[in-house]
C-alpha cells in the first residue's frame, strides 16, 4: 500500500476513533445530566451499600439504618401486613423521674400526659403475631400547658426495642410541632411589613418514625420477630401520646403506575391556580420565616419597602423542615405544578424536596425531587425531564401542597465522608506518634514493610473517596460542583502520597489538607435551601407568566434599591420628640431585627416609638457626647466604656430607675461588676463571651485520660498529652487565676491595687509555671485550628470558639464537647472556677431628654422573652453563626442548646465574674501581660516581675484618680469608692437548666 493510502487509512481511523469517543462522551454525560427523578428517588428509598466492596464497609458504616435495612433484606425479612395499636396511656414501665398521668385529652380517652424536663423514658409491651418489617407511628399532641418557647425545636425521641437500638439513627427520631403565622401582616409607620408572630397548631398529629436530619425520604422500617417485645421511648420533651402504632410500611408507587390509574379526563382549559408562597397554611418549625425579596418580578412587588413576598432560602434548608399551602381546585382534571423559585445559594449544587399532596407523596419520583442550581429567579417545574411536566390528577375541592427539605440522595456520600474522616484522623494520630511530632526529612522509612496497616488504611480511604465523588456527582445529576472538585483533588493528592509511601511521614500537612477538603463538603451537603415566590397549579398547556426579569427590569430595580439606600432608615438620623433614639453598635442585620421587634412588640405594648440606628464605631458616641448630640440609649458598647462615661458624667445611673432590682436578677452578679461605680450601676451586660473548657472526646478516650477538673488535674494530664505530642491551651489572662485563688484587685477605700498579696502572687506563679515549667505552648496562632487538627485536643477558650467549631469544623461533629473551666479545689472539696470573658453592654445617656422611656425600652430589650426571641430570629434568619450569647441567663437557657451543653454552660455561669473598674484600671490587663512576658519569655523572677506590674498599675490609677478629682496631688483620697464583693457562686442560675 502506498504512503498516501496508509496516511488516508490512519486519518480515517483517527476520525472514526474520535467520533466514537465523542459519542461516548455525549451519551455518558447526557445520561448523567438527564438522570431521571426515578434514579434520585431510588437513592432516597433504600440502602446502596450493596455497591460497596465488603472490605470497604467499616464497623461504623454497619451501624447506619441503610446498611441494617440492606442486611434485613438479604436475610429475607419482608414487610409486615399486621397493624398493632397501643393506647398511649398503656405503658408497662417508666423511668424513676418520669412525670406521667393517664387520662382523656382532646378527644383521646386513654392518653399519656408526659411532662418532661430531663431525660426520661416510658415503655410499651407489645405482642407481635406476624414477624416482619414494621413502620412505627406515633399519634401525639403538644402539651398546651407548656410554654411555646419549649417548642422552638422538634421533639426528639430515642427509640429502642428490647433494650437495643437496631441502628444508630434510632437514637434521634424527630417529631415536629406545627405552627402558623399570625395574619394579616402588620405594617409600621414607614410602610414596612413586620414579621408575623407564630402560634402553635394545637391538634393531634400522626407521624411515622423518621430520622432527624432528612437523610431518608421514607419512614424507618423496624424488624420484629413473632412474640413479645418492649419498645422504649426516651426523651427530654413534654408531649401527649395518644397512640403508638405498628403498621405495614408505606408503599409509594412509581409515576407510571400512578398515571395508569388516572381517569381519562381532559385537563381544564382555563383554570390557573396561583398560590403566594408567603401565605402558608402551616409549617413545622419556628425557624421557617417568610422573606422580603426585591427582584423585579416578585409578587407582591417590594417597591423599595420591606414587603414579604417569599418563603424559604436559608430559613428552609434543614432536612425535615416543611411548609404547607392550601388551595382550591375549581374543576377535576389533570394539572402541572410550577414554582417561581431561586436556587442559587451554593454554586452548581442541587437542592432536594419531598413533595406531598394532601399529606401523601403522589409517586416515588417526588420522594427527593432534585431542584437544579440556578443563579437567578426562574421557572422550576415538577417534571420528569426538561419541558415534560408530571401530570397530577386533582379532584375538584380543597387540597394541600407541602414541600419538605431532604438530603436523602446525599446520605451515602455523608456516610462515606464520616468514615473517611475517621480513618484519616486515626492515621494522623498514628503518624504523629510515629514521627514524634517532628518531621525529620533525613530519616528514611519503609512504610510498606514496616507499617502495612497504615498503607492499607490510606488505600481504603482512596477507594472510599472515589465512591464519595461518584455519589456526589450522581446526586447532583451529573453536574460537577465544588464538593466534587474538592474530593477529586483529594483523590489526586492521596494518589501522590501512595505513589511514594515512604514519603508519607514527611507530608503530614498534605494529609491534613486532604482531611480538610473532604470535610469542607459537609456543611453544604447538610443544607438544601430553596426560596419560593409563587406556585402555579395549571393545565399542562397553560401559558404561564414570565418568570425571569429582563435587563431593563433588573436595571430599574437596582436603581430604585440604590436610591433607597439614602433613606433615613439606612443612616443615623435625627428623630422627633417622643421617639426613643437608640444607637446600636452591631451589624445591620442585628439593627434590622431589633427595629422589627420593637415595632411589632414594644411600641404597641407601651405606645413609645423607637428608632434603632447603626453605630459604626464606639468613638462616634464619645464625640457625639462632646458635641451635645447624644442618643437616648446605646447598645453593643464595650464593657470598659460605661464607667469611662460615668466618670465624665455622661452615663445615667440605671440603679435609680424603678424595676432595676427585678431586672438584675436575671444576670450573673459578676457580670454587673464592670458597670459599678460609686454606689451606682451605669450599664447592663447584653452578651457574655464566657470561657469554657473544650476537649476532643476521641483523643482523650484514646489516651485513657479524664477531662480535667482542676489545675492540678491539668498538670497531671500534661505528661500524657506531651508524650503523644499533644498539648494543652490556656490564654495567658491573669484575671481568672487571681479570682480562683481568692485575690482581690482593689483595696477598699484606697484606690490602689490589692494584688500584692500571697494569693495574688500564687495565682501569677501558677500562670507562669504552666508555660515555663510544665511546657504549655507560649504562643498559639489559633487554638481553633490546632484543636481542629488534633494537635491541641484540650484547652480553655471563649464562646466564639464554640461557634467556630460548631460551624467550621463539621468533621468533628460528635467528637468534641465542652465542660466548665479547671479550677482550684478547696479544703471542703468544692472546686472554685471563677472566670470571666468579654462583654458588650447597654446604657442610657445622662443628657437624654427621654430617660424614662429609654429605661422602659431597656427593660423590654434585656428581658428574657425579648432576648430569647431576638436570638431565635437572628439564628433563623441568618443561620447558626448568629447564635446570640445573651447575658440574660433565662433568655440564654431558652435558646436551642443540647441539654448537656446547657448544663455545662450554666455550671460555668455560676462562676462568672470580672474585675471592677476604677480610674486607670485598664492598666491591669496590659501590665499583667507585660509581667507574664518578662517572667516566661525574659526569664525575670516571678516576684520581681509581678511587683513591677503592681507599681505601674498603682501609678496609672493614681494619675487618673487625680484627673477625676478622687485623689489630691499628694495621694490622699478625697472621695473613696466602696466596692461590692462577690464571694459565692450564683447557684440560682442552675435553675434555668430545666427550661
């Protein structure tokens, strides 16, 4: 054959191969992108662990319901056909502290009235005649005698059978409450609508047992053998139990089977039913809030005002959160369901919804319907494929439509992620012990022969990451996103490590990066936001309104929004007579929520109007005072500022107002210390950034170590930590050490430091010894990061660390906890745990013309009810990062804490105290830090360094006392200041633990 012929053949082969590859790519990718709703539904219904190689299924994975159900299926267990009904009051046993009575309730004759404020249980004995897989259902009612605030979150029960939890999710079965918005919506004087109040829907509910996170779209199945069984329900929530049912599992048919049963009725030609999304019939969480959006095509339009016209977004993102609408169908027929929605929260990531009509999922494709990513408002139809809407047959009359957030298609990816992170943490621990905490590049390793189990673990992780990437891609309809990319990058990095295994001990940082990238996906996987403006129930051929704004509409809306930013509500403005002017040094979000609450609650209750202005910097308040243009009240002020203003005659003495003694009872006595001066109190604390002990449960358990209770426990723990290349963290802040040893900061009537005492020096010596003698790290760039990495698995830090770990360290969920800070054990065995923390405060300006009105506002604002409501609104609007650490103990206890967390927080709160301020007291923190540096870093003798600090503190206090006329030039006290003493913990705060 000629050269030309060969070239032609090669060219033809190349084109042929290229064509085949293109076809494969096209059909492969399109097949992924057009993955049917049925595929998503099948992933939502049952386990897919059958696809995981047996060697890859860890003991941890075997505890999940998806795996357990798969094993039951393999053993031939089938769905039961029998129904067993047990009256709620027919309990066979209960825990010792359970408060239960049996009697009629709301039409239910033999109901169990269960009043609960701590962990208790009740048991039911049942006789099963037919073995099989049952669905458990509870008919329950809210206890109307309980406060509505006790229903901020769904009730949760741990369900065990014959003393065992059949799968891990049985420890947290969710039973939601129902709520309705109070309508019609109210409007303030500026034409802005106010968030409606919420009322509980007081009715019996029948809810099958399901998981608390929305990881499964169908109720649990429970295997029961023939014979006698005992079912235990354990929880901390009060409720009324009407009936417990064991029944055949719910069966949901595929769309094709359902459609085959539709009547042959043509779709109505004209009837288009429109539902305004913000007009809810009911919802199952108080955190679900209606929203105000300013897109050009919103219905109703905002027109530059705060007009509620949507529901959802981040306020409707958690699994199991559900919204329900009611609508009326004029004529029976075939309809389609179309939403005008926004789903542009996480780039290229789908959200999922379970769809109910009249309380039932119509067909299995709607168990976990995928809503694809869209970065603008768009048409979102319930359809089998693009432009192929599902037909729904609806009879004439009233119906309900419900959308429930779910993450069921992502469950297997979450299970894999948890196991990957667990293995990586174990490998990191082993490697850290192996290298002694030092990366020595001159040392050679033979990992394959010397440590084969380490290599095997990483190979297993690599395989699991591939499966996780596949799961994420499949759940997202074949579209890649940041989560998929991060896992794929981690796979490449892992392959790089495995290619040269002897280099692994030298690349611990790369292993840490892999762990962080895999972990970063969890927050978005657990979130499924969707914002809805309007719902159309229409004929299949109906012409629906345009749902995307055009360029000119967007431009007009943007211009109106820009001009609206110059409105008085968006800057500090003058207020009229009789209006309380409040300056608030928090973010715009806080200001908006407080203004909203004041308009809907405080003003109608008192008749006093309030204007909340944002204070950008605290210095503006000082300058305004100098200029004689002060607000009536100021919020969010740092704790040192009120006394500085009191010394200058700028702050009002709040103890002179009626009701002060009652209000102060809700605050830790020690939290009032910074605001006392010369017989008066010049501010109230708003927030407390209190200290807690944070510890990694997994690492302490592995070391066989206990959580330290005292500083001596810490000293005994340090060798155990350091032998495994761990350490302890404590900020070098002297104040807590001084209080725990009983040192006083100021001499009564003398205006000088009292720290020069045996207790003062002993506490300083402990603080320096921890670093210099016992080896605690002198400088730690970020305790949060070291705690997350596991290098410092236990330490003392503030409340902000709790938020950081809760939100920013998803890989550590269930692996860390909090406890009271270590203290000093007394002769009687009591452990003194005095500790403080930063505060923000609220005050009234002395030159205010409306001090009485401003005081009424502070009474309302600082009350437990308002603080709890504010905290819940901030969190529901803006997410858990906005958890409000109110200083009002009762309000704090009403926020949605785990009971164990709240108990630990309140245990520490009883020991909360801070230093009192006198002129020049700001020098204490500075000088004690200088003393620590001299002693620990510079090697100066403790006593000498401590004495230098005391001299400098006294010098500054004297200078400022002379400036304010409290002392003459010779150092004689002209006006002595009596300082209150706090010597006992505030035990009353523990009473809030049951709230």
